[in-house]
């Protein structure tokens, strides 16, 4: 019964990680500037120096977090260790740092 519960938990968490990964792919392909968080207003296109690079950086954040989460969940299940929380926390820190770097892509065209 315990193995079944672990497999169910692994499946649910893998689905969430896959959704995060797919969000990154969708952001990667957008033509207008994307949002980082759902509450954040989208950046005006006139403030972004290169929309394609801006969207790829944001999409990469979600791809990195989703990919790392999917792999770490499987490794944690196979090895029997529980480092998933630490891995996801590290992924979030990396996302924050890359987001701050991506802000450098935004520049006023009026200057």
C-alpha cells in the first residue's frame, strides 16, 4: 500500500512539474512580452529591447524549474531520499536570479 501511495504522489507531482515545463515552452513561443507571475502586469512592448530574447529568458525559467523538478522527483523516488523540497527551492532561487538578469533586457526605447 505504501508503494502505491508513493507512486500516486510521484504521478501527481510529475503532472504539476510537466505543467510548469509546458508553461515555459508556451512563453518561449509568444510574440508579445510575457508575464513573470500571474499578478504581474505584462511589460509594454515599447519598453522591451528584444521581445524574443525577453520571452525566451522567461520561458527558460519555467523550463528549468519544470525539468529539474521532473528529474529530481524520479531520482528521489528511485533512491528513496526526500530532497525534492530542497531541489524546488534551489530552482525557485535560480528562477529569481534569472528574472533579475532578464530585467536588463528591458530598456526604454525613448532614450
